[in-house]
C-alpha cells in the first residue's frame, strides 16, 4: 500500500481590481503569488485579467490556467503569451483594451 502526502498549494492574493466603464464594460485584474515556481508558472504567479462587455461577452483575457500556461484571448483568438514581468503584462492588457474600445 502506497502512502501519499497531500500538500495543498496556498496562493496569496496580491492584487485585485474591478473597474466598470460608463458603457457597462468591465475590467477585472486578479493576481496571486504562488508559494513556489512550477514548470507552467516559472514566475510563481497565477493571474486572470479580464475585459468584457456589459452583456458578458469576453473581449480580452489574459490568464495562465493549468494545462495552458501563459496565454491571451483577444476576441475569438487564443494565443500563447510571452510573460516577462507583471508591469509588461498589465501594460499589454491595458493596450489591448484600448485597441478593442477604439475598434
């Protein structure tokens, strides 16, 4: 009989912001610090950055869910995202929102 030790990985919330635009669109940014790095998250962060319309349509999303790693959604497209640091992540996300709002 094998003995297994279950270790629960506790993430610490380091940033959460929700902003509602005048037209009802929503921007939400949530970042967690993980207790250690992993192969999928060598930066030891878990994040979800979301921008969507008032009706719930997702327009832009950056995240790094398990099994997919760092990636972004822009409209119907999904592509890998080359994470460098938090500042660049936020800057890229906000630029995508501004582009989507202009279009």
